[in-house]
C-alpha cells in the first residue's frame, strides 16, 4: 500500500509542469477580471456611449453628420460650466452670478437633440479647425453675446490678445494664428439707429450693405450673420433715394405706409448675402457663411415698462410652441438662405443655418433679468427695476449655440468644397 506522503510526491511530479505553464494565462485572466471590476468607477459613462451603444462604428460618423440640432429638449446636467467670471472677463451686465443672482440652476441644463448627441464644447478642436483663419460675427448685441461666450470657451485653452481695429473688436489667438472679430451692424445693411436725442426712429437703407463690415469681406474666411430685434423699432425704409414704407410711423409727420418689418428684414438679409457673394474670394475650405436664426426674448410685459422674466426653469416641449413672430422671422432667415444656395455655389461659397430659435425659446430662465445690474435687491425691492430678458447670462444658454457651431465646423471640414 502506498503511503500518503509517497502519493503526494507522485501527484506533484505529474501536475507540477502543467501548473507551471498554466499560471501565466490564469494570472492574466484574474488580472482582467480584477481591473474590469473597477471599470464603472474609473471610466465615466457618458451620454455618448449610451447613445451609440447600438450604432455600428462605421455608421456613427454619418449619423452625427445628419443630426438636426434644432429639435430636442433641455435635460438636467450637474456638470459645471467650462468657465466663469473668474477665469474669463465677462461683460458685467451678463455676469449674473457676480451680480448676485441667487439661483444658479440655469447653469445645469444641457440641450439634448431628438435624434443624436451634442458633444460638450472642445476648445482645442475648435482652435485647430480655425487655424490661420479669420472668423467674423456680424450683427447686433446678441451676435456679441455669442462671440463673448466663444472667446470665454476658447480661453480655457488659449488666451487671446485683444486687438482694436476700425469698426470691429478683434481677438487674436497666437497659438493658432486665428482671428475672431465682432462687427456691430444691427441691420446688416446701412442704417442710422434711433437715438435718445434726435429722430425717434431708424433710417434703414435696404439695398446698401453696411460698409463697416463689408469692406473687410475678402479678409474673412467664415462670416456669422445674426440680426432681428432692431427691426422692431420704429423705422423708415429706403431703397435707392426713395422711401418704400415705414414701421410704427403713425406718430411721424410723414405720409408713409406702415409695411411692418418682415419684408424689410428679408430684403436686408438678401442684400447682405448678395454682397458677400459678390465680394468674397472663396478659399474652398467648407462653410463660408452662417446665418444664426432669431433668438426670442422672454419679457413678461413690455421691455421698456417693467417687463420681467421670472421663470426659473426651462419650458417643456409641450409647454411652449414655436409660433407667431418668432417662427415667422426664423422662416424668413432660413428661406432666404435656401434661396441663395444655388447662386452661392457659382461663387464657390457654402451657406448654412445655425438654427437656435427653438432651443432659445425654451429657456426663459437663462436671461440676466434684474441681475443685469449688481445686487438689484440689496436694499429691498425698488420701485422700478430694469430687466434684461433679451440677452443671456454667461456662462449659459449661448454656450450651447457654440457647441452646435463647433459641430457645423467639424462637418464642414469633413466635406470641404472643391475649388472651381
């Protein structure tokens, strides 16, 4: 009979070599499961990974490129903005937190398109895309609102140098030899603005582009046009040397026909786009002209008579519909751009729409409101408080416009134009 010790010795001799060769793969398997058990904690799960879980990789890019970013809903997001009033110099009237706004919940919403994913803004990616380029924002104070958001987003990676130029504000990013500029031109065309002293109406020359920005067209690689609100002020409209009508002119001592502002807006945008096509030297590098659609205001009452914007959360999709004036202005802008596309191709230009009207309409909580001024209620509730329910707090809703802008830039680089 074999003793227990002898039996153990024989087993060791038989299996020892097998165990020796099996140890490496067993160790690797154990290591894999050990690391895998920590994956949910070490690898953040993003909306992107969830969204594309069932989409083949080869189709993912095409899926993103066909996204309609204009339709969607606002969802809660606890992530902090990329910048604040400490890291970036924000215009005082739009730095709502610095001005004492107690409710910061407006910062924690993200736009979720119905059909796809909108990535967080990537400053490095944007700067690479505009390497050696000049991007010009042309329009009113909401155009300035957007470029100031963009400058703050980009400043998290590269600090620009402020450069003063005739008729514009410029920011130069030496790291990428890129220029961003803002040209004040609330009508896009030539116009004299209503002033507190003097004529109580605008004079707008619908067939003459505003040379304040148009003289620099051949130096611009991409132009973002945005306008609208200044056309709602009492105005007299000219074509050539003749008055073709007016807006809210019943108090004027002239026998002009009130033609509203829809037709003049259409004519002004058409003049601006035609002027770009006639003067622009195309470089065949994707998107050349973008029209940013109308940004609705949210005054509860008249803007100049104690109108406020008191809501503290976004509207739901079923709660607020795009209709009336907001829808009509947006339609005019899109129609004019679509009508110009065929002609633009002859000039080697690409025209696109940055459609933000609906996502902006759903955010009555994102405006500066009473916090356009520092601590408006520090000494109690004053008799009259001016509210800004037109411009947007920074950081805030406008950052989403630039997230979509970046996706448009990326798409333009994926499909560059062929020079003729």
